[in-house]
C-alpha cells in the first residue's frame, strides 16, 4: 500500500512536470499580492501593519505564520482541484495523481527491453518488467494450434490470440480489474472453451482488418505499459523432428508425442518477421529470452526469418532466463546445460551475457505433484567459467500460485517465476543499463 509520504515523494520526483507549475502558482500569487499593495497605497498598508504587528517579535511570528498558511493553502487548493478533476474523469485514480505522474514520466525514460517468448512464462516476466520501464516490447510466438486459439485460427483464419492476450493483460496498467474479465472462458454453448479476450481480439481484427491493428486497439483498451508484437503476421505451423524418425506437426501435438526432439522447424521454408519486431530488437538496450517452453515458446521465435540474426547482431545486453521445471514431452530430464545446448542450435549462445537460474527449493508436496506429471526442477549444473562465457546469476525466484478447489488434480497450485523478484534480479544483474535512472529504493528490494 502506498503511504502518504511515498505519494509526496512521487510528487516531488524530478521530471514529472508538477513542481514547475506549482512554482508558477506561488509566483503568480506573490505578484497578485504585490499588485494589490501597490493599488491600495503605502498609507493603508502601514496602518494595517501597525495594528496587527505592533512589536518586532509579533512581526516575525505573524510573518512566518502568514507565509506558512499561505503556502499550505495554495498546496491544498492545487491538490483538491486535481483530485476533483481526477474524480470526475477517472475515479479509480483518485488519490494517486502524484503516483501516476511518477510512473508515467519516470518509467517512460527507462531502458528499451525486448522480451522474446510466449506462454505463461513470458507473462510472468512482463508483470515484473512493467515496474522497471514502460519501454517494454513483448515478442510473442504465434504458432499455437490448441484450445480456443486453435479453434479461432481454424474457423476464422486468424493468428492464434491466446499468448498475445496473456501478454497484453500482463502489461495492463490495472491488471487486477481486467484479468478476470478477459481470461473468462465460456462454459457452455457454441462459445464453450473460448476466452473472452480471444474473442475480443478476433472481433477487433474483423473491425480493423489486420491482426497487428487489433493488438494495437486492444493495447489502447487495456492501457498497457509497453507493446506486444507477434513475431510474424504469416500463418505457419510448428514442426518437430524426433530422434526416433517421426515428424510431429502442430504446437499442441509436440508435447503429446512422448519423443525426444532432434530439430524444430516451421512448415514453410521462410516465414518473414513482422518488421516492427526487427526494428525493436535493433533499438533494444536489453534482450531477454524466456522463461517459457523451450521448444514451443522460445525457439519458434528464432525460426522466423531475420529474428535470430537480429538478436545476434544487436549490441544490447542479452539475458536467458532458465525455466523452473522440466516440461513433459519437451525437455524431459533436461538440466540447465541441456537447455543451453538445445538453444545453441538456433542461436549463437556466445552472444548472450547472462543466464538467470532459480536456487529456491520447490516445496515437497508440489514436487510430488509435478513428479506425477513427469516434471522435475531444472538441475543447476552450470559452472563459471563455462564454455559460452556466460555469467550465471542465481536467486530465489519461486512463486507458488494457488488455484481454487485444490487439492483437485485439475486445479492444483503451480510454481512460477515471481515477477517482482525476477525484475529486481534483472535490474541488479545489468547495472550499467538500470543504475543511471532507477530509484535507489527499487534497487534495494522495494520494487
């Protein structure tokens, strides 16, 4: 909860564009008073002065009192006027004007960060990054062919909106109010299984005529901090070639194949990248890969023509965030080194700078639950120095996300990356990018 003192600090923080106008109010008030004295004349002023301040001591006390009350009155008046305006046009923001200005102005000066991935892992990362900067670009894979996204892709011939929706919600200014609404899934009828957010994006595409315009409109609707971009605007399927010789088509079918993945590719020889993606990568101060499904969320982005080359060519710092758990049907038994070796087939790992790993133990009851699903924590077997020249950063990054009706098998709790802690670790791991502007309190763990 934001305290009154913290709110005052937000008002006074350099660059939010408030103090200059407050100074103008005070200066104008002083001019008004001076002008009034000039008009009424010297004799009247002296007569009033002799009545209210007959001695030197009372003159000092009265003068300080009048100055203090005058400043307090002006500040109170400005604050009350601002509150009245905000109450009329944006009720939820009442009492947070200084905080909102602080966030808007300060965060808009933050570094340009490109986060590449998909799925719930990328959403968790974005929830933390939006506290560091509003210059966040989420580059999201659009190869999903299962669930609501798959149905809409098949029936309406649109790109799958599911991961895009999750990322937009994660970057929303006020996620708490909008998340439940747009994540709602219909339970019956022709819309059963569809997410409301997916349907809104599909409707916006029909209205605007393009998928990228639909995302822009959704971003405006949600008032997002940053932007979400599809890696490509072209339809393509994800294809996995397995070591046993089988070829599996479709993102949703790959984990079900129960085979070890030899190589990933797209159904088309060359799928062009969305031009804005390449532009944002070239201008980034920091590029982050993961967390997320290695073969079906992170690597698919690198298969799109131009993305791999743009990442490798970029002078930005680059971070890879290791998954918390192995994923059945994709990374069974994979250690941290195994993840990096697999990624090296699609990206020059030597261009990465940092790998971030969780060192916090998963609670025993959840270990049992995950083991029944064929998933275990990703073993940390990375040394420093290592063959890729990566700096290894280890931190407690675990967050247990409770779900209703547990211990029902379908609604059991899950472990995810803690967004705030992950953002703090990223900021402290790349001080040359963040330390020049990010508040000291945030670097100290109060993010």
